[in-house]
C-alpha cells in the first residue's frame, strides 16, 4: 500500500499563495513490485544553461499514473529574453505557465 500525505504552500507566478494538501492511498495489485517508473523529456533549454523545461510522466502502480512539467532555472527569476523564449515554447506546446507554481526561494535551508 502506498500513502502520500503532504501539505505545502507555494507562491504562484501570478501572485498569491496556493495552499495544497495531498492525501492519497493506493493499494498495489502486486505489492512486491514497488517503486516508481518515471520518464523525463527535455522540451526546451538555453544553450548557456539558464533554464530547462522538462516534461515527466510515470506510474506508481498499474493504475496510478502521473504527469507534469517543470522549469528548472539557475536563478529565482528568468531574464526577460529567456522568459519570452520560454513563453513562445509554452504556447507552441499548449502549456499555460499561469497554472505553474513558483517555489519560495528565500528562507530555504
């Protein structure tokens, strides 16, 4: 059996704080086959390494799937040029970056 219990607050890109709570329980048909089966794809990146846009998908059990995308960057904010390029890529891929959350970067350990 897999259990996920999380509570977290995230600073949204468009402003404000998004409160999330995840409580999931899943029973595996074959409990001995544990672990995540995950694949990642790089959708866009800068040649000079300022950001990477990645897509991930996978499964926890035979009937529990997940997918999403994430932007990794070297700095808390992107340069205007990189942001414009990323937005064009997002539009072409039908990604709405307004639905993305922005992590809190100050006060982190």
